[in-house]
C-alpha cells in the first residue's frame, strides 16, 4: 500500500505515554511528526500541514478534501467528509467525517487514546482478541456495525463522532450531522435541478483527467453523461463484477459508444482469484467479504493518472436501493427497522450454514447492533435511505473507493458532495419508488443514454458465464479456509456444513445461489483471519 494521495496517520491525545506512542509510530508505515505536544500528537506518512495554526491553536484534516480555515469539528466532518485533529489550547478533539468514510481506529490506555488510520499498527499496543459481535455482523450482513472491528481491543470512531480531551478527562462526543438536523420536509426538487447540481459538483474537477467506471447501471451512466456534457477529459473502464452474467460489459459498451467516451475492459483470471481475495481481505483488514472481484481493476487505476469518479451512495439517495416494500409500508419503528435489516442481511442459504445455537446468537447480536447503529435516524423523514448509507454504504461498499483505489489514487464521490447529498435526500422515498425519479434524472441528463438497457432493469434473458469465485482455484482456497473454521471453532458451523467440508473442495459446487456464495465468502474470510492470527490469538471460545 502506497500513501500517494491520502496519508497514513497515527497519533494520540490525552495524557500521552511517549513509550506507547513510540511503539505505535514504529509499528506502521514510516511517518514524520506533524504535531508534538504534551496532550496531542499527530504523525503522517507524507507532509501534513495544518489548515489552521495560531498561538495555542491548530487544526489538521486528512481526506480527499479539507477546509481552508478554522471551523467547528462537526462542520469539517459533514462538509468535507474528512477526519481531523483540532486543538484550541484547552481542548483537543479527534473527529471523523460525517459519514465516517475515512476510518479512524483507536485504543485506550489509561488517560490517553492512541489512534491510527489502520488497525494493524494498533495491534502492537493490545493483545489480539476476537470481537464475536463484529464477526456476527460480517457474516450475516457482510460488514461490521457501529464501532466494532474484528478485534475486541480496537474500536472504530463512527461517523459524526469525536474523542475529546479536556479538563484532564477523555470523553466521546456524538453530534447529529447536517442531514439529521434539518426539518423533515420535501423540497420537490426537479430532475433537471439534480442534473444541474451534478454539473456544479464537477466544476471542482474542471481541467482534470477523469476515469468514470461505467457498469451498465444508473449511477455510472449518469456520472459519465454529465462529465461528457461538460466536455471533460474522461475515459471509462468496465470489469466483471463476477456475478455470473457480465451484462455490465455489454451494456457499458453501448453507453460509452453513445457518449463517445474511450472505453476499456479490465479482464480477470480465475487462477488469480485466491490471491486477489487474500490481498483484498488483508488490505481491508478483514472488514468485509466484498470486493475481491475489484482487485485487478483497482491496481490498474493506481497507474492511470486519472481521478476515479465513484457512484458511491447513488443507490440509497436516488433509487431507494435496499429499501424494501416492507420497509415503506411499515407502520411502527420496530417493523421499519426489522425490514431494513432484513434487506441488508443475507437471505437464508439452501441448507443451514451455522449451528442452531450459533445462528440464534448471531441473529440476536446483529439485531441489537443494528438498532444501536441506526437509532439516531429513527423518526427522520429520510430514515430508510440514511440507515442504508450509515451502515452498508459506509462500512461495506465504500471500501472499494476508499481503501482499494485510495490511498494510491484520488477518487471523487459526487453524490456525497453536500449540495447534491442534501438535494437528493430531500426527495421523498415515494417519488423514488421503482426507480421512477432516477429514470427522470437520467432522461434529463441524456435521453438517448437513459433509454439504453440497464443492469438495474434487465429486460432480456441473461447469458450465464462461469464465476471466478466458484472456479476450481477459488474452491480449493475456500475449502482450506473453511477447514480452519471447522478445526478452530467447530461449534460455529452446522452438521450439514461439516459434512460438506469433509467432502473436499468439489463439494462446494452445490453452493451456486447468491446467498450461498456470500455465506461461504463470509466464513472463508473468518477462516483467513483465524489463519493469519493463529500465533496471536489466545482464546477463540465462542459466546454461544
């Protein structure tokens, strides 16, 4: 991992033990001091000048965007989606971004907090111990929830949160971001206004070379259409999402041909899948089984010399993605929350994967974690899309842009720009039902491109193709990791799955459904984590 664009940072606040801080700075990538004071320290892999400095005061931020002058921490968080460290002579504040896209991990020692943008260096300060609650959500919903990480001793600072040292005390401060403080009304913004807002967001990138990965869906064709309409220097690449049909590639060719954008297909090799899966898992610090398919694409982006334009958050903001009919029709808070969690969770596999006691514990644990992670959205007009954004989008889907494209290359996420985000969120979920509003936006941007076939609304038979993730090399890798789970935590898996594992790699060919494949990937990720920490883990006794 090369920190070419976004730096690796670490540091501390509070009553800092210099020996512990030294251990932290030595454990990760090479860093240089940006700030060294008695109660605050900040180190960075590249020069990190403060955006504000005055007598007794300082303010740093790291991310794709940062402020030009002093602002309240929540304003920096929600406007620039950047974490940072702020001090005013009496109070030191370590904060995240509004959504928390750029991770801040920390451990607490006595009256000090030691933090890092990577988990691994923090493991030099604490024993490696399993957080079963985190793994419950990684396995059932494919990403951890709230402040959980796979390691019980390492926490993640959630979006719109801060750690504060003041009056010799450490406290945690949670603030409602801008999109939760606003009054619940609909502004009735038009599709044409949405497109014009995208034009305004793109102004920040005028004169820059852009790469818009067109997948055949709504988000990418909208972003490509507006970039082309502005006359920007734009290319488009497409790769297989390893979903078994590759309609993305055919649809993307039609879209880019209509727009007159140079188009390239990044190919993938089934023989490389195990190495890609392991590399992505470790780089994402075992947080999600997603994105192995994205590895060859991300590596190419690193050398492209272009800013990647990512459609992050477009689905929840513009087309009710992951918002089911049951959630829309729910009449109570409990029903609404249960429906959203049901949409985010993997469906039932074709046979039991977990033992009965483990399955019950996982379900109850994830339900409690989800309720805590989304409680601040309860009752808000936009509760449904915000619940998806603050969980799946941030902790699972954003990893491709934030952690695989970055920190080597820059990425732009136009849909989370404050002006666009607020406008799109103001559109009520009823207007977005069945993708109607999104189709109106696409028509306003480019009616000819809007009429082309989409992976969001497939109206033709799909041609099935072999998946990399179920080919022989992947089966051998998956089987090896599942054997690790069987040997280390035998009570986690069902008797049926024990029998499948005993049958060897080819027995995994029975798992062809979408749900089955992701259940396997989650458990394989857990097996890799157990393997990689075999010599560090003192106890893997399960709580069920």
